[in-house]
C-alpha cells in the first residue's frame, strides 16, 4: 500500500510563508498520477486547494489561493510541493496531499485514490 507523507506545516504569522512537501513511499509512484492538495478546517468539509497534472505544466488552483500558492512536483524525487505565500488566518487548516490515478486534473476530493495523514498549518493574525 502506497503511503503519502506530508511535511512542512507549522505556525506562522499572517503574511508569512510555508512550503509543504508530500513524498510517496514507493519509487516513481507519483509519475503517472495527478497530485493535489486539499485542506480541512475544523467543522468544515475537505476543500480543494491546488492540483497539478503528471508533467507539472497544468496547475489548477482554488480562487481563494490564486496568486499566493504555487503547486509543483519533482517526479525524480517522487515529491509534490505547495509553496504558500502571503498567508492569511483563514488559511488555517489541516492540509492533505492526494494522488489520483488519472492524467486528468480534478478539484473533487472523491476523485483521489490515496491520501496522506495531513499536516497542520496555523496562521496567526
């Protein structure tokens, strides 16, 4: 069973930056998969943040993070990243990495087949 492991979360002040990483336990696993980032705040459903196709040249973002977040991937390292800049308190959530066994980028959580355990991001005002 493939495992996705997120890292890079933490506590940051508003306006600050964090870089999340998601590494797959199996070599070359992410190569043919669409990779996405989602987040879940307390009492809310898991929400789409960003996703990218297998080549890394077709990103998609939620409107709330456009211009502030950047998703990227390094297939050679089997890792996907989420660079988060200009963070706001409303970005506070547990961030999850997902892998979809399809070449088609999706913003729907139920389209993803594998999930990490999540990493907490807290933005203070």
